C-alpha cells in the first residue's frame, strides 16, 4: 500500500505528496540532519534544524531558506476526518525524554501554568534541537533536570500537578 502525505509549509502552503514521488527523488544522506537532494536534475541542500516528532513538525533549511513543515500521512488524515483526535480528557502527569540528549533550554518554572503544545524545553539529540512540548494544559509541579545536563531516553524531565 502506497502512502500519500499531506504536507503543510509555513502554515500556508499545502501539498499532497505520494510515496512514488518521494521514491523518484535522488537523496544522499550527508549526516543525521543533512541531505543532498536531486529533483529533476535540480540540486537542493537540506538540513533538519528542529523536530517535534510526536506532532510530525519540523524546521527544515533548504538552500539557505528556512521552512516550518508539518506532515500528515494517510492514517493521520483518516483519523482527523473521523473526528478521533486526542480529547481534552487525557491526563499526562509527567514528560519523559523521548531520546538521549542534552538539555539546552528550559522555558518553564515550577508553579507556572502552561497550555497544551507550549514549548517546555529544548533537547539536543544527534546535533538537532528538539522542542519538547506540553502534552496538556496544566501547572508545572517539578522540573527534574537542569540546563547542560545529559539525559537518557525515558528519564522524567517535568512533572505536572
């Protein structure tokens, strides 16, 4: 089964991209975050500078121009059409590190009220800055890490009241 992707660039431009179109690209991976892409003999230098994996949102630099990109696959689109998005009843009491990395920034403090999707901290992993966002509205109860600290995957970073 081939996947189709809905791609939104800078919250304005919408594209439908098929797996077949992706397979026609000539992509050479230079590092974990950088690639060289040829599309119809036109070259592109790309770098992923920021990623929010759970939301499938990325900041990508293409030939020195920066773009905010959101990607939805066929299943994401179907779930949204059916109205089965995550409800406001989800109760997450802690935020864990999704991968090993280094804490670069902490944007919140104990006692602060935060909204869902608000950036809590920035974690550097594989030379990429990853914004860790709040999974829900809530109040910060405890911050268990410090700027400059290395963390392993699954370590509790922030607790909610």
